[in-house]
C-alpha cells in the first residue's frame, strides 16, 4: 500500500506542476492577447487618423483642381480619358470622358504647332503639357506607369499679345526705315516724272517715245511693288481666315506671274500635286508671298530663268505640314547672307524693294508656319513656305 501511495502522491505532484505550468502559460497568453489587442486598438486609431488626413488632403486637392484655371486631364494606359476637372470640361465637354484622347483632339482642335499649342477653329490657343502617372507598390524604382496627366492652359491672350508685339515691332521697324523707303520711292518717281515730261516733246520719234513709255511704266511698276510690299508687311501677313486648297492656290500663282514669266522669257514648271492639301489662312496674303518668291527668282536671273514649283508633305513631331517650294538655277546665295535675306529692306538688287522676302516671312509666320531658304552658291536657290495642314474632311 505504501508504494501505491507514494506513486499516487508523485503523480499528484506532477499534475500540480503541470497545472501550475498551464496557469503560467495561460497567464502569459492572456497578457500577450491584451498587449496585442492594445496594439490593434492603437493601429486602428492611427489608421483612422491617417484616413482622416488622407481625406482632408483629398478634399484639398479636389478643391484645388476645381479652382484651377487650367484643365487637368487624366488618361489611362490606353490613352482614354478617365477624369477631367471643371476647367477641362469647359474646354472639351463632359462627354469627352471615356473617349480616346486623339479622337477628342481631332474633334475639339484644328491643329497643333511645334510648341504643343492647340488651336481651335475660332482661333483660341491652348498650351499642352503632360506627365506620366505612376503607382508605386514598394519603392520608387518599382513605380509602374498607369497613365498620363495632361495640363491644358488657355494662352490665347498671351498669343494675341505676342502678335500685337510683333506687329508693333514691324511698324517700329518701318518707322525707323522711313527715310530709306522715302529715298527708294523718290528715285523711281523722279525717273517716271522725267520720262513722262519728255513724252510731250514734238521732236521725239516713235521709237524714242515708246522707249520713254516703257521706262515710265517700269518705274511706276517699281513704285507699285514698293507700296504693295509695304502694306502687306504692315498688315502682318494675315487678315482673313478661310480653308484654302493648295492646288487652287498654285493655279492662282500661275496666272498671277504669267506676264512676268513671258516678259523675262523664262520657263516655270509646276510639279503635279498628288494629294489634296488644305491650309487655313488668307488667300491674298499667301498668293502675294508665293508671287514674291517667283518674281524674286526671275529678278535674280534676269532673263531665261528656269524655275520649278513643287509641293511636299512633311511631318514635324505630331504636326503634318506642307512645303511650297520655288527653286531656281540662278547664282545662289552666299552662306553668310542666308540669315539676312528675310530681313526688312535688305536687298542686293538695285531695283529691289527690300520688302519682298520680308513679306514672305511675315505671311508664313502669321499662318503658324515659317519661311526658309536653301542655297549653294553657283547652283541656285530654293525658297519655301512651310504651313500646317488641316484634315481633308475638315476642309470639305
């Protein structure tokens, strides 16, 4: 019996020790649970504070976007518009949401120039800039693009102000050159008066009389060109806006220069235009500019000039442009003078007005384009006007 009692006491002691261990473990688990619960409550409090802060930041950002005068456009990876702020809605319309950005651009804007300026049909101008929209899961290096954010701003007033400044500069330039222009007018006018005064002489035979008539007309034509170029330069190259087909414009140039081509016994070849190109602008101004380029090529060669007129389509960034080129086989232009030929009142010819090529540049720039020249001395020159194209369907 004693052995059994000792065994039972030993087992009872083991049970008491195990129970004590269980109580200690249970107490530790309870403490750990309470600590964990406190941490959870603390995290929930911090999360709630973070959510409230994020909500405040979101509300502030939303207010800023609503008050921002510039339009904010959010695109997804497929270039589809997924969000617009009120300023962007005012520009593009609420129905732009969910549509492809390139489709919206074609519908809302007429063209885009090299500086990224979008122009509407009513001559409003908007500056466009963009930034990649990213979402980072861990570190900045792992950021993945999820779309784009576009910023579109109305720069019409700034653009108009720049045009007014350019006009003022042209008028200022003309004022500074008034003395030079007066001298240029006085010379052909005095010549015309001299020749006309001789026509009344009874001693003149028919040959001399015709000679004086021709010289008088030549001087008067020179005066006419001076006045025409001066007025066109002062206007800035653009008064009216209409859709112009390039083929029709070239046909008008052909008729306008026909008499000068015949008088100089020159030959002019018009390359076939394979596509229907359209631009927006002032027909008379563009006609004057192209006519000036053709006449300039004739005057450089004097007699028997060979001139080529061709049209080429080019792409500059996202813009489609058309180059109208006039090439001659004359003496060419010295490389040091290439940057001067478009300056007002610069001329290398005694009978030149000094405004013909300046008018060409003014007209090109007024049409959101540019005038350019390429030449190798002794091998002729090519002058061109580069203009932004519009879609054929828009011109129809």
